[in-house]
C-alpha cells in the first residue's frame, strides 16, 4: 500500500512498534493530497527552515532514487524534483496538519519523514567527495524495506543491503546450527530496530532476544562505516 507525497517529511522514529502485527496502513486512495496547494488552505502552514547548501547531497540523491525505494507510499520523481527546487529556492519547507507527513529529522547525512504509522529514512555515508553509500529504509508495521546504492557523481548503482555489513544480524546467534535458536531468531527478525547515528554508525537492536540468552550473544549490533572498503564493520555486540 502506498502513500502519496507530493507531501511528506520528518520524524525521529527509527522503526514502528512492530509487535503490533495488524495492518495499520491507510489505503492509498484515502490519503491522496497535493502539497502544491498549501496556498489554497485556510490552515497556517508549519515551516521548517532547511539549508539546501548544507544538505545538497541528500536532496540531490532524493531526486534520482528509483520508485522502488518508496514501497509503502508514493513520491513520484517529478514531485521530488519540484520539491527540491523549492527547498533550493526558499531554504524552508511548508506543510499543514491536513497532510499525512512531516519532516521529523534532518541531520548532516540523514533525513527522516513521518508517514502516518511509520517513517521513511534516507542516510548517506561518505566514501570521498561526490561518492557515498546510500541507504533507504521504509519502516511500517510489518517490518523494514531496505535499499542500498553507491552514489558517485550523480549516478546510483544498486547494492544488496546485507552485503554492506560484516556478519550482518546473524552474528548475534551463538550457534547458527542450533535449529531451536535459529527458529527463535527468525520469529523475532521483524522486531529489529535500526538506528542511524551520526555520520558513520548504524545500530541494530532487538530487546526481545534477552528472553533467550542461551541462544544469543546479546541484543545489539554496533556497526561503523569504513570508507576504504565501502562497508560497515562490526565494532561490538551488546
């Protein structure tokens, strides 16, 4: 199910409460709105000051992301381009309460958009000037939809998301050959939360694993980006 944007942006929510496994998303047709019509509403728009120059790489990447990165809502490329043009011209974003989105966070390498019952995250990690690893995370009640790319001089190349991480989340399992433990791990996979911290770090955590300490080394993986190998190294397990 997809949400319209000509409308959406920011919320410091790294993941939904995934224990609520019921379907929470509103059908696309019920939230079709047009952010271009702010001037036609009687509501006073909220404004968020954003420096285009300070976040140029984030905004440039937004305009070229494939539609597949917006799995639970729609933000057509043409709308994204117009949105970025307005940010570049005005250095602010205006929304009203009737729109089903808002900016929740914009940091040097990360922006997050609140979308009804979830969030959408874009995070970039610098390899060298005009060259970044790009991660998008569409967070809804039934999990995370990840996409990863390498961005270089205006071009995106797709990368398998899990290939970016040393050992990925299965590193938490004490014995990968223990069928009982692996079943518990798979049953709880949807409950992992992903935090995009600063310009280099990602944290993957799942407090529900604490109930089975005989199976798991901990509940949190701490990763740090290594630009030399264009991947995230596992720093520690908590």
